[in-house]
C-alpha cells in the first residue's frame, strides 16, 4: 500500500501529464504517455485543485469547507488518493 502524502506536500502534474475534460467520453481524464486514468467525481474535485502551488493540507481544507465535511477525514482521503496517483507517475510531489 502506498503511504499517504504529508499535509505539507505540494502535488502537481508533470509536464508530460494532462488533466482535461474529454468531450468524446464526456468525462475528466488524466492523460499520461501510454496511460489514461478516469477519475471518479470525488477525485475530479480534488484534481481540479492540484496546481503545483497548493499543499495537500490546503486542498483538503478547501474541499472540507466547500462540502461542510470534517477536515481531518477529508485530509486523510485526499492524501491517500494523491499518493496513489503519484505512485503511478501521474503526479509529482514537491
């Protein structure tokens, strides 16, 4: 199992990875060389906040406020999801 990202980690998309809406599939996708990830609705909301500037903690805080959810639970879920994508090479972490 992949270790969750720390709250101060700053995820971003590498130059060769794109997060975009695919009009043909009518879904958001993460495109990487010879790979495509189709995130679920919750992951899409997280990935929309990944900009290479925000920390995992600030992404979780924004989502917790938006959805009126406990910040500690949101942080745990966000950290695990982003770590999984980083392990697959779809995200880089600073």
